C-alpha cells in the first residue's frame, strides 16, 4: 500500500459531496494560503502552473475532524 494522493479536483468533488460549495480553484487557493492544511504547494521556477501534493490520509483526517460532533 503506497501513499495515495488526490488532485485538487478530486478534493473539490469530495468537499461538494459533504455539502460545501467549492471549486477546484478555491481549494488550490486555500492550500496556497494555508487555510486547508491537508495539502502542500510545490513552487516551480519559471512556471506559473501550481503543483499541489494532497495525501488522501491527510484530507480524510481533516474531514473527520471537521465533521466530528
């Protein structure tokens, strides 16, 4: 079993399944700004595309924490 990762789009889809109105761009911006702790931005020199690393286990842990009551 390896470290499973998610794309920004997959994260947005899962968040929408939980009732959040959110776009992949908003997820990406939130990760970049430190709002969403489950992902990291890898800056690329001379490239304006953003590369995100989102481990599924970190996202699932964040969802569990936010939905715990």
